[in-house]
C-alpha cells in the first residue's frame, strides 16, 4: 500500500506559485523557514517531520539566481538529512541554462555545474518547464521530467480564435517551439533571422514567411532583456503585420526589458508564472497564465508512478 505523503516546500523565489501547486494538490505548503545568520549566510530549517515523505522543493532559479540556487541546494540537503524518502527539485525556471556549452575558449559550462550541484545536494529527481536547451536533461543522471508550457500558454489564443494568424519564431533556435504553437493553433509559420551583437543587443536580418496583413504571434522560451522579441516585433510591423502579440514561458525581464517592451509595437504579452512578475511588469499589457496546475498534476503523477509524458507536449 502507498503510504508516503507528498510534501511541497518552497524557498523564497516563488512562494505564490508553490502555494498554487499545493492548492491543486489540496495540501498545505511544507513548513520551512529561510533566515540569515548575522554574517549573511543562509539559515534553513524545516520545522515538520519529513521522514519517509515524497518531498518536492519548488524553486525557480531566477534573479537573484545565486541566492535562489543556494536556497534550493540547502533545502534539498536538509530534507535528505531529515530522512525524506525521495526529494524532487522542481525548477519552473532553470537559471544558467543559456550557458550550456563552451561557445568560446576558457568559459565554464554553468548549466552542467548547476546540474552537478543539484545532484550532489541529494535530489533524486528533477522537474522543470521549457528548458532553454532540452539537452540539459542529459546533464543529470537521475530521472528528469521536462514539462512544456505550450498547452497552458496557447489556451488564451485558442479561445480568442484569431483569424489569419502566423506564429513567428524570433530566431532559428525557437523554430521547434513555434511549430508546436502553429500546429496547435492551426496557424502559419514564419522565422526571423536574428543575430546577437552583445548580451543585450540584437540585429534582425531576413524574414522567412509572409506576415503582411496577418496577425502575428511571436513565441519564445525566455524574454530576458526583451531585445529579441522587440526587434522582431518592429521588423514584423515594418513588413505589414496587422497586430503583434508575444507569448513566452519565462518572463525574466531584466535590464532594459520593461522599458523596451513598453515602447515596442506589441499589442499584448502573454507569459507564465514560472518566475514572479515585478510590479513594473504589471504596467505592461500582460496576461500571466499560471503553470501551478500543470506542475501540480505532474507532481501527482510522479508520486503515484503514473505517466507524465502527456504533459511534455
Ligand atoms: C535565445 O536563444 C532565447 O530563446 C531568447 O530569445 C533569448 O534568451 C531572449 O533574450 P533577450 O530578451 O535578451 O533578447
């Protein structure tokens, strides 16, 4: 008989999402506190019995990424040492994912180091959503469930039944994602040729596909400085697009992003809550779709040893 309890814990990164997941699972959020010692070191304490439990730690490693990562590692270590039967690291957003290879000499592969740290801390499994590079799953030698937010994110567009819709990938890297949206929404597909000049500067080149007189939806996994989607939006307007919307899973929104998005030719931005939105972001024409139920359902299936694969696509 299955007697293990599900326990869900949260660091300081996104307790609202963790609470939403608990609501879906109809359980209370696990009792953990994260304080600081006088010298700034983190002081983590789980205040309930976890022995034999199936524990899940919900912690997107968004800004402040190093703090949030360290909290995640300490919570995993704490739960293992307190005899939780199994600990799953739930990373709605996997920070450092863009450093997944050596693209020049003498640089680290930080996404792999993060994988090593999570495994060394004692995680038995990992659950994440829309990794920047899905091969990061292979950086782990423990089970990794990789969820896809396209189902949740495309729902508002299915409901609004936009006519003459073209889904646009803002770069070649996101073509697969864009195709998934286009198939789901019965829309056309176009691709922008993007070149990154510096970490926060983008240049657009060719457009493959037709957008004149059409309603376009740019899809991406991440909006960081906003350069990619804002440059693409401007290009598509210049090419005669009727309306321009953007859908992205992870609203990192750093540096000049809010200012850029506010000034961009974008009618509406749809994102998920894998990362909490800042107050300033709420000033934008933004719709935030929650992934709490998606993660909650995945946790339930993992706990009961049911297939999670239908949530991958
Ligand atoms: C790039 O490969 C990603 O899919 C995103 O397009 C990129 O990370 C977004 O960054 P930014 O908003 O700074 O252009």
